[in-house]
């Protein structure tokens, strides 16, 4: 018999514990394209979300066919030590910014309060989901039970004439001629991903895919459709 290790919930200050209790009680399980969707991107201290530190979270809300410009979510998590210089060149978060961010519990609560129980959209969503869940478990003891959709999977299913599976976000932005003025920061990348989502909505509606549950079923097709892709 396998006994899973018990993970005690971290002790939180009363104010933070009250914020945890105030979070959305349950995740949304189905909704339409016209409802609110949260688009998120993270910056980490490396390429392994299961091991490398979570540095920053950026997120925007899409409501129907428009990006909600305010409020947005942009938080940096305070680090005990900064990442290596070559890594800073990738994510652009300076040593000073890493050491002066918000306490991880506070930053994650800001993110969770912003996102609520809404479905999460991301590009290569598993990376973001794992990084956020790991940080949330460590700082707050909270698992992630929300629904995630991966636009890296949905885009080629909805628009088969596009760049295809396993392509970087920039390829899809170029395909739809989406102008990009700033990239490679969490909030800027979340905004770019939200623009891709808006570009995909006409294709989803044309196929009468108007509900979250339908998009989830479509995403499952990728398990075999892209099995032979490189």
C-alpha cells in the first residue's frame, strides 16, 4: 500500500489566513465564450517549473471579445537569492527586483484574488499551472482545482492552416498579424496570449464551440492528433 506524504498547511498570519478564506469557494466548471476568462503567464528562474523558483505572475481578464485593461494582475515574488545573470537576461527581472518583491504568500493571494474561480488560459499552460501550483502549495498549502486551457493545443485544432502544434507563441502572433510592442515579461506575455485568444474566437464560434466543456473535449483530441508531430 502506498501512503502519500502529508503536506501540512503553512502557518499564516491572521490577515493572510482571512484572505485565504475569502477566496472563491469553488472553480467554474462551465461557461460561455462571452464570460470572463483569465489569461496568465509566469516568469521562473529556469526551465523546470517543478524545481525552479516562481519569480513573477502576470494576468489579464478577457470578457467576451475584449481585453479588460483594468484591473490587471502583475506581481513579483520576493526571492531569498537572485537567479544567475544569464537567466536574468531571459526574464528581465533584475537582482534588486527579485530581492524586493512581495512575500510569496502575499503575491500568490493577489493572483488568486484576481483570478477567482475562472478558467485559466495560457500558452503552454502546463508550465504555468505547475509553477503556480507548486508555489501555492509551498506558500499557502492550497492546491489548484481550477480548469486550464492550453492555447498551444487549441490554436492548431481551431486553425489547422496555422503554424501547427509545438510552435512558439511568436509564430501564432505573426500568423494572425498581431502587433507585439513588448514581450518576455509576465504581464506583457499574458496580454499577447489574450490577443491570440481573441483571434481564435471566430474559429471557435464558426464551429459552434461556445462553451468551456466543448473546448475541453476539443483539447483532448490533441492527445492523438499531435502524437506524430515534431
